[in-house]
C-alpha cells in the first residue's frame, strides 16, 4: 500500500505555472510583511512608552505626596498640572476644599486637612491606575 502512494506522488507532473504563481504570491506576501513589520513594531513601542510614562508620573506624584509637608508644596510642584488635569469633581472638592474639616479616625486621632487633601489625590492616582489598566482588577466575589 505504501508503494502505491509513493507511485502516485511521483506521477504528479511538474506544473510550471503553479510554481510561478506560488513564487509571485510568496514575493507579494514577503513584501507586504516587510513593509508592515516596522509599523507594527512602532505602534507596540509607542504603547510601551506610553505605559512607562504613566507609571513614572504616578510614582513621581506619590513620592511628592509622601515627601511634601503641605499642599502648597504639591501645588508649587511641576507635577501639579498632571494632578489637576486628572482630578474629577469629587476628588477636586476633596483636594481643594472650601471649608476646613477635621475628621476623627477610628483610633481617635484626627486626620488633618492636609492629609485629607493628599488622600483625595492618592484616590485619584488609584483611579487612574485602574482606568489605564496599570493594575490588575480583582474580582470582589472571590
């Protein structure tokens, strides 16, 4: 039975036009791939740089919040433009309140207005991380 299959394969005549068509299609697909590959690489690199930029900005703002003594220091920073541009209305009211509030924590310690403002900005950073897909979204049911 194996001899019969080998015999039928060798009986197939070489078709010149089939080889030409296969060569032309191979040439076309190779050309298209070589033209598209740099563009694909460019867009992948652009996405990677964008993610790196976002991660760096968030880390810089967190470091600024940790190292600043007051909101004046935060607002004087060059990062304030980034912070202010990404605050939503609720977070903006928390970061720049009109009234002074003192909130007592569970352990009886008071949370200063400065700390509440920093918390509002920290919540904004966490929201941005989720929206930008920089952190994993955890299922609350598990």
